[in-house]
């Protein structure tokens, strides 16, 4: 086991496999994650997945509200990390933090950089119809995912991948890649290559309202949106003054009505788009559980009126 002291910074499920690997193989001394947040309609306080797993592993957990300023720097001084590993932590680290460890900070980014720098690389890869994505291990600098690259590993995107399923694949791939790269990095046996600016794209932070479906777009794009925004922010349309979430959708191959117009095909609700009709395979009405589109129609008499 390497003796270098490691701090891991991450928050969502994507970061969990890397956390488990670091705990098993390296000198993981502490975990830094986001504060607990209210979730859902009931606003129940929920811990980030990384916190839950770190506590199960008996690793000290810290949840600072800010990573800028003297308080967090004092914490780093106490923890004395040789290197910080970051995986979807959720906040931009200031230069003082990046320069604190002697080995700096490494990022486990869920894209093939320089494509999809930023906060939502997995969703954007699906949304834009990319055939593949992957994981990049890079040295963090002051830019947003602009640091020099140590290694990448590609992952194909399946036609039915959602952001959730693809995130699981990338998380496992990323942990395995980090396990290979980190010992070489700490031993000085691997070098990084500067990122090219050619081909760089940026994945902005997603908000709940980004899930609203625009049926003036083509059906293929809307089908990708449904997959890209599952499990969050979830695609939706307005139905009887309430949001109707769309969890799965299919392109029908037929165009029977105008953009945004409702129709029924093979006992499923469909909506017209700029190209083909879009079948709503699985939906979730407001205040109800997810259900098949056909079951939704059984309780709705005026979908196609």
C-alpha cells in the first residue's frame, strides 16, 4: 500500500466505486463531500452517497459549506494530504486548494476530454448522440476541466443507456483506471499531455427547468433527452396544469399529427414532433408512481381530445 496520504472529494453515486477502491488499496485518510441536502417533496434531509459509504468504511468525513477561505485551508493543514482525488465533488476548487498537496489534485472526469468539460458530461454525451464517452484522469488546474491528461478510457454508449446506467458504467471504469494510474503518478512514472482546445465542448450545469420538452424538436432528439435526463432533472411536459414526467420514450417511425399534438398508438400516448411521433412508454403523473404509458391512458379519457 502506498504511504502517501490521500483525501477523496466526491458526492454522488458516480464517486462511490473510486472511494471504495482508494479505501482498499491506498492510504485514504479522509473524505470531503457536500453537506446533507433536503430532497423530494417532503424535503427530507439526505446525505450524499459518498458520505454514507465513507461512514460504513469508517473513514473520517468532512462536509464544509465552503471550500474557499481560511477555514477549509486550516482543515487541509490538519489532514496534511499528499494528493487530493476529486470525482464529481460539485464545487470548483480554488487555486489555494489545488496547490496545497505536494502531488496536487487529480480529477476523475466522466468524459473524453476536451469534449464535455463541465458539470453535466454524461447527460450531454447522450443528449448529443455521441456513440462513445469515457473517463479521463487529469491534473487539475484553475480552468474548468482544462488540466493536463494522464490517461483516458473509452466506454461505448448503448442505444438504451440513460444517464443513470451510463454513470454506473463510467464509475466502475473510472475506479479501475484510477487504480492503474495513481501508483504510477505517485512514483513519477507517468507523464501528462496538455489538452488540445480543438474539439473542446462545455456541459453546463443542469436545472430542473431544462427537463421541459420542446415538441418543435425532432423525435430522435427528444428520445435522447428523455434518456439523458433520467434520473435527473427528468424530462416532462404539462398535462392538466401539472408536470407529467417522461421516463422512457420511443420514436414511432410515423408522423400522424402536428408538433405537440396528442395521439394514441398501440394503446400508448404519443405526441407529434418536428419529425416522427414520440411514444411515451413510461410516465409519472404528478403525485403518483411511475407507470407504463398504457396504464396512464387507462386512467385518462381525454388524452387525444
